[in-house]
């Protein structure tokens, strides 16, 4: 099938490298998914000086590493809000109730409510233990000027933090290690406006619907016209 294709669309740099390694004769183009935002005018809101705390949005499952994050939140200086549901709902809720205020568990929220939370947060934390692709909620965060702090286990870590738009951290290192989430969070806090602006810019340049349409149109024109 690959040999008969005119082109391969890869959603990430890692995927593009894999397909190129399989065939030198087929054109491989990286065109990542775009990130929708319900109200695009909200991209410019969420002033850096009004941002406070961190947020996790997603399924509450072991591979998402959410329990580690909830326990780690005491090292983040500002509270962590956990949004979502799943098999670990009860465990996360119990840990939050015993966290002394370092964790707030709010359960599942509507898309608009999630956007409100992202607009007010310093950054979104993606602590996954597995090499997932580009989480849609991470793209939404970038669009809203909410920097991404992402585990180095995530295959999209580099793409979500390009051009200084976020932080890649190692969940396995000591809290004082330069590669730790705590040190990364401190860096974002110290230069919030810069990171928020870079996050919006990365979305506009790499993950916006407009850029996606342009890339797809150019590829289709090259292959079929």
C-alpha cells in the first residue's frame, strides 16, 4: 500500500521519520492535526498577569500518569486543577481531598468550561507515560496562550514545545533536577508573558485550521493537479 501511494501524510515528526525509513520513493509530508477552539476570538484573552495555577485535562487512567502528577503537585508552588474522569476518578478525588489545597479535582467539564480554565492557568501539564500523539486539548491550550509542560515520554513533546513555547520534563528525575517538572514550572512562572505569547504563536504557525488547510491544499495540488 505504501509503495502505491502518491504521498504519505504524517501527523508528527516521529511518524514522518518512520515512513521515510520505510520507503525512499514515496513523498512523506508532516501535516499535524489542527486544534479547534470554540470561539477563535478568545485566543487573545487570558492576560499573562492574571494566570495562576496549573491544569491537567484528560482521562484519569494509569498510562496518563495522573496519580503521579496529583502527588507531585505539592512541589509546583501553585495549585493543580484536575479535569476529567475515568477509572481513577475515586483515587484522584481522595488524593485531592487530602492534598491540603495543592490539588483541586473538578471532574468532567464542558468544552467551554475547559477553555475558561485554560485561559486562567499558567500552563497545562501532560505527564503521560506512553508515546501518545498530539493531544487535542494541548492544541486548544496553545491557542489560548496556555503553555504546555509535557513528559519526555510523549512522542509529540518536541512539537508541542517548539521555539520555546513550552517545557519538556522528565517524570523520573529528582524535584531539583533541571529536567524536573518543578523546575520547568518555575521557569514558566518567571516568564509567563513570553511563554504565553510563544504558545499562541506556535498554534498559529503550526496547528491552526488555516495552516492545515493551506498545507493540505498544496499537497493535493502537487499530487493530483
